[in-house]
């Protein structure tokens, strides 16, 4: 079972813009709070990117596809046989590093493509976590968990995913010490809550973003119909 993917369209867009890095991503199925702890609080289940792009294309009368089934198998393995899952992940990362070496690129990896697992808490043998094991690899993720503390991990970059579906969660905007990703329905505004908005759809390499900005993302897939507060309606901001 292969866990990492290098053919994700958004990652490939970023790869074309960067002469330095090559990207890989891992997708799981966000089936419960063990995979995405804040999915109910942030109310992002319906609008989740799990249904964006090819992951959301189903044949008439069907509710799944080969992409979704593959994500379910990976998720089942992660939940039921963590050791084997981590062994496969290590092998995939090693293979990706070799590919990057052949191409003269630096590897960067997003482990939570459609999940929000706290990888910093999962030890691997003598290593504290996957970031410690591969200290020369740049890792990055979006997260909805405001309490994650990874600033001491120099090769892991987090961007906090904002939502107004829950008032208490939304009020954390100023206190979370990471850049904020905000999904907008409509043209991206230039400013949001006093911070400059950058276009997060140009590239997925969030670790290259300047600090103290809002990463603006346009609503995709089912997110275009979201009214929960997870997606911010640009018209209402005007």
C-alpha cells in the first residue's frame, strides 16, 4: 500500500513555481474525530476537501470511487495497525527522498491532506516522531487544533484553519500563533481581521509564506454551498 501521493494537482502547481522543492501529500478519510478532532467544532465535515477534485467525482448512482476507497483502506490501517502504517510511511518517505535526490530537489511533505493527526505525538522507534526521524525533510500542514505546539520542531510548519461555525473557536483568531487559512466564497479580499490576505491557491507550500498573514483559499467542491460559518461569504464582508 502506497501512502504518499505526488500527483496532486495543487501540489504540482506549486512544484512548477518552485525550482527548489518537490511536494508529496498523504490523504486519509476524515471519518471521525480520531482522524480530525475538531471536525464537529469547526463544522468542516460537509465542506471538507475530501470531496474536492477527483476525490468527489462519482459515477451516477454511486457514493464512492477508487480514490475514496483507497483513503478508507489507509485510514483503517492507521487506526487498527499503527506500527505497520508507520513502517509504510517511512518507506514512502525514503523513496520520495531518493526521487528528489535524482531530480536535484528538496523534499517537502504534507502528511495531513485530509486529516488532522498530531504526528508530533507519535514516536517511531528511538525517534521522538517522524519529523525527528527525517530532520532534513520540510514538513507542513493545515490544522484546526489550536493547541498544537510545534514551534520547537524546525522542519514542521503549521497553518491554522479558521472557522466561524463556533464562536469560541472563532475568537481564537488573534491568539493562535500561526498564519490563518480562511476559505472564502467569492473573490479573495485584500484584508481580513486586520491581516493581509495572500492567495493560498497559487501554491500549497505554506512554509514559504511570510508570517502574520491570512492564507485565502477559494471554496471548492461542496464548500461552495457551505453556510455553517466554515466558509466566509465575501459578499457579506463588503
